[in-house]
């Protein structure tokens, strides 16, 4: 083989160039890694974005085997029979968040049953944000019952029919809870907004961490037509299903919120300061005009001394 000094020189410089690129990329990668690890406590740890595997996020709390997590954590089911209902709760507590869950409700004759999905803090002066689905006779619509408790006081019910069959497929039910407001949404359409009215003396849920709870239970003393229609136990077991949980939220742990020292910025988590834009306000009006069937703010017989103060802020 002939030795060509020009080729040897070229190869030497080429190999040196490759080494230079290799070490430059390695240096950039190491610098990026160091920066990420240094900045993570400041910008990455205040939020938990939870997806997917329900085993990782929820514990079955009651029901003696009637609640099940299936399909490698992709599906959770609650069942109710004459002996017992069932329920679950989140492993984490949250203090503000944007929380989604897909539910498929009890099909057929669900009269007397209630599927409850809500946030709640412990204690006698608890806070609570409720979705409750009141079953009905076959062919009659479900009633979606919403409520907000602050410091143990509720009585803020708004009720809706839905514009679809909630038993035929999964639909997304969302709670956006930030320091300014609580927004209830169904498949991305807001149906209710409860604003922070502390300035006029109305307590707002903002200091008590809450867990996610859900249960399927018998409430035939009141759930359907005021208790006139009872549960038909020949249709049991009744089953509701859950999937696609997502929580973009501040997690409460060891006595502190992960958001307390580094509140989410508008660029990383719009939900923390989110309000209804003009399009969302129109969709809210559409839902309330067409599907709201009860509003405590207009129930003057219930509040003869005057409607609650927060009703005047909308």
C-alpha cells in the first residue's frame, strides 16, 4: 500500500475535528444536565402532572371487592348491589389544580343510584367541590348536581341535564380550581363558575387541601324525583367506569403545598390564573340557558331573606 502524506494529514485533521465535535456535544449535554438539575427545584417541582395508570394515583377505600382497577391501571370500575356500594380516593391531596376524569355512568334503569365524583378536605369545617350524577328511569335523563362547600357550608346547588347520553360512552368531567375561581366543565364546555367573593364576606376554598373521592351508592330516599322512585335491585349490580385521569395540580405534602414557594407562572400553567374568555363565557351561557334545571341563586322561596351574597357577583 502506498503511503500518501497528504491523505495522512487529511485523515489526522478529520479525526481531530470529530473529537472536537464529540467533546463539544458532550460539554453541551453536561451543561444542560447541570442546569436542569439546578433549576428543577425552582421551576419543575411546584406542579404534578399526573396521567394514566390509576393504580399509581388512587386507592380503593371501600366496597369489599366491588371496586376494581383493571387493564393494567387503565380502567377503574365501581359497583353497587343491595348489600353495598363502593368508592375510591386519590393518594395525593391537592391545593388548587386542573383535574380531568372520564366517566361512563350506570346504564339503563339507574333510578335511586348516585355516582359522586368530588374534591373534599377532612374535618367539620371542610371544603368540597362536587359533581354528583343522579340516576333515573330508563329513557329519562341523568341529573348532574353540582355544589361548592367552604368551611363546612354548602347549599350552593346548581343542577343540569346533559346534552348527550352519559351512559353510552366516556365523557370528560373537569374541575379547574385556582385562587380566583372554580370552573366546572363537561367535555371542555364550562357549565358553572364559582368566583372568589371573599371581598364581600363569602368564604372560598383556598387553604384546605383536598383529595379526589368517588363513590357509587344507593340514595333512593332522595335521588330520583325526591325519593318517589326507588332502586330496582333486580337490575343490580350497577356499574360506573373511570379512565384517563389527568391532574395538573399543586400537591400538598408534609404540611405544605408544592406551589407555595414557587407559584405557577402564566407561561407554564395557565390554569393557575385562568378565567373564562369571551368564547368560554358564551359556551357557559349556552349550557346554562339550555340545560340548567335548578339554580340556588334564583330560588327566592328557599332564601326569603335574600339570595346569597355571591349570587350578585356573576
